[in-house]
C-alpha cells in the first residue's frame, strides 16, 4: 500500500501518547462545522482526505485562498486560475462556512490556512465554528515550502497567525485543541478518535485510508502542491528527516520558532489529562 501525506511532520522525537485527555462535545444545531487551521506544507490535505472519506462529511479546500491572493497580489503558482475559480469576498466565504453543507451532509469540514487571515479579513465569525489548530515544526514547513516557491517569509509559514488566532479564540472562551502533526502521525487512529468524540460524531475506519488519486474537492492549485497526497492512500508514519536550509530560510524558521514552541507546549497530549 502506498502511504504518503501532503507534508511531513516535525523533527522532534515525541513518544506517542498512551492516552489523551477527555473530549468534551459541545456540537449544536443540525450541522457540525469543523475548521482545521493549518499553515502550508503540513498534513492538512491528508486530513481533508480523511474527513472526505466519511459518508457523512462535506469538505472544502482553503476557501479564503482567492480572497487572499486578490488582496495581497502575491504571485503564487496558479494565481490567476485560483482567483477566477474562487470567492474573493471573505464575507461571502464566512457566511457560506457557517451555513448548511451544499449536499446536506451533517459534517462541514473546512481546510483553512491561517496565513490567509490578512488584516482585511474579519475574524469575528470564526468563534462560531469548531476550530482546531494543526501545527508543524517551522523548519520542516520552510524546507517543504521552498521546493514549490522560490522564497519564503515568516508570514508565509502560518504559525505566527496560528498563535494570534489561538489567543483571540481563547480570550473569547472558545475551546481550541492544538494537534502537532508529528504526534498525530505516530497514532492517527487515537487522534481521530479523540477529535470525533470532541465533535460528538462517530469515528469511522474509512478515515484511516482512502483511494489513490485526485478529488473534485481539491483546489485548482492542486497540481502545484498536492503530488504527494494525490499518490497517497493514508497517513504516512512519522520519521525524522535531514534538512538543509540557506541562511535566509534559517532566519525565517527562527522568527517563527517562538510562536511554534508556545503552541507546541499547549498541544493535545496525554500529559494534559
């Protein structure tokens, strides 16, 4: 079986948890809205595969990407196609994410990028969702990122914005679990089971493996970024990797390190119980 994820998990050696803290379900209404906030080059697309492979879940891939590119005018691979295919009004995106799923599924999973939360994008709507932060060691993020783009700056990594979002939501009294990709890949079943309990939905075995190939739900940018996940059939086990970065990219990592370590210290582990 081929197993590979969009990105690779971090380089710290964490033992797989023997247990996780109790999940507290607070889902209300007829639709469960789960937004997983990641930075680029993480396991976020593999997570989207896992949720999409459920029979009761509708997924959306980075719905703020078009608005982000139009506002910033950044030159990303496939920029014009992304803007043409997506919604450029963040308010319309927010309203859509808070509504019912287009196909009537009871679970609405949105794969979100925190670096898309530029100042022009309001955040007051986010607290109405069930939010999870998916973090990854910035050194691994940067190493993967520069294979697809020539340059990388701290704002591209997403972890600074993850820390901001975490602080804002916690201040509003919102429960925000943090999952480190390195931990998750050591025991996907346990973490997915915990997430499902937290959401008050049933864990399904179909979340652990999926058919190889692209999906209609993949963003139009998939040809530029998703080669590994398109070839995958499940989550690849974590393993350490040797990384070499130039001086500039090492500086980017160091600028992101403090925010990552702070979130990493608050991540979901057995010690939280």
